[in-house]
C-alpha cells in the first residue's frame, strides 16, 4: 500500500513507519524521501500529529499494539485498520469512544494495485476523514463503503480469502492437466493463464459471468460434460458455500 501511496504522490507531509521487526536502516522504504522509519512509538517525535494512523498488522497483535497509539486519539487523527476480524469496538475500547475509526478489508491483489477494499466507519469519522481513507485505499485498487460492519465478515470470506481459493483452483487445474499427460511446466502455465485471462475477460466484458459461461459451453460438448460435474448438488457451488461459511464464521470468532 505504501508503494501505491508513494507512486501516486498522495501522501502529503510524510510517512512514519513503525515496525519493531526491522532496524531503522533496514526498514522497507527507509531513506525514501518523506518516509521515516521507527522501531517503536516511543521513538516518534513529541510534536508528531498524524492525520491518519494505519494499522496493518495481524489481528492477534491488535490488543497490545493499538493502545500504543492512544495519544493521537485527540488530535483529529483518523485510525484506519486493514486487519481481518478486528471490530471497530476494539479500537474504541483501546483508543476511546470518541476516536475516529475506519475498518477496511483489502485483498492480496492490492500488491499489484488490482485489489478491492470494503470500508466501514464509526460515527466519529467525518466525511473528510472518510475521503482521506478511501483515497489511500484507492491507491491499490477499487474501494466501496458500507454502513453495516457485520457484513465485513462475509467480505473477508469472499474477497479477503478469495485469492487463496483461486490459487488453489490454479494448482488443481495444473495438477490434473499433468496427471492427464501434459508436461508439468506447460500444465502450470495453461492453468495460470486460463484463470488470469478469464478473470480479466469477466471484468472487461459487458456480459455477466453466467452469460460468459453459457457462451463457452457448446450443447453436448466437452465444457457441458465438465459443468455437469462441477454444478452437481455436491459440486463446486456446494463446496464454495461451505468454504465461505467457514471463513465467515472464523472471522466472527476473531472479532469476539
């Protein structure tokens, strides 16, 4: 995300990166104009007043990390979290009920600026603060704002975890292609480009995915034979329902 912000020049006034895993001189982006690296909040200057604090850490680290930034809660700072399963209520508990919190769920394609993020804000967030947070998220992909935080558990299960489902599909396609006789390298490439190209076609086409599926399916042909298996009662749709339900329930467990 920081790469996107720096490339787009949307960060005004500089960025402070706090990460205890790195010595300052080895911090990613250390030395970049406008980026200062710190290993703890104790190193931040006393006069430091951030416009936005972004929590980009594992959910399990939130309870101990968030209170370290509580001193900024009364400086018109907005706190943006991109951690899965961490509810706005936890931040309000650790930072104060009047803290401005935006909770967002981006996904892995943000690494190549093709992600999608869904954001939800608490009542303390001003329209200007929400605009700032969405601008930061737009640097790495598409952004949508919702008002029901409970929906973020399903968002996490679909778009947050979704890339893993597609990576698994690529693995499975490549494995079965090789099993059926194709050379391993060709099987892997065939699966990868087929999934990537189909996804891009679905995005750029004016037709819905169901119609695209219909267009590639000849009556009594090879695709129809495969789809009868994939669309059976115990096929792909049933598996995905179970998978997304399991991920949604796990997201709710993390939130509690």
